[in-house]
C-alpha cells in the first residue's frame, strides 16, 4: 500500500522526480548582487569618513564613481541586484570627492596666503 503513490514512474530518464511522479522543480534562485556595486558603496562610505584627508578621499571617491558607473551597466546587462548600493556609492563618491576637493583647494589657498605673510 505504501507504493501506491510512487508508481508509475516517469519513463523519461533525464527528468528528476521527487518520488511522487511529479517533476522536481527547485525554487527559483534570486539574481546575484553585483560585486562592483558593493565595492562602490563601501568606497563611497570610506570616502565620506576620510573627507578630512583630502588626498585619500579624492582617490577613493573617483574609484567609487567609476565602479558605480560600471556596475550600473552590468546590472542592466545581466539583471543582477545591487542598484541601490550602486546609487549610494555614486552619491557618496560625488559628495565626498567634491568636499575633498574643496578642502584641498582651501589648504592650497591657505598655504599660499601663509607663505606671502611669512615673506614680508
């Protein structure tokens, strides 16, 4: 009586079954998250944290902007997840880079002004 529901089996040898003559369909896998969007977000956040070290901040911000642009193209092409992280990396990269450039410009201006006062 226990074999009542297991017989007859499928005649297709390539079809996986779950033992009850029904094809076994695994649940669909969600698309992978784009790794460049993760890296872009991490570098963008580091960019904002290190904004008072303008040399490092500007370099990290530029890398975050480039990685987010690349990840947007890959997300569209391959249907991956991670668009929100790419947007966060882009925004943090732009904001941190602009603040870093402003601080760097102010440092240069103050150095020039300070040199002019010391030469008199």
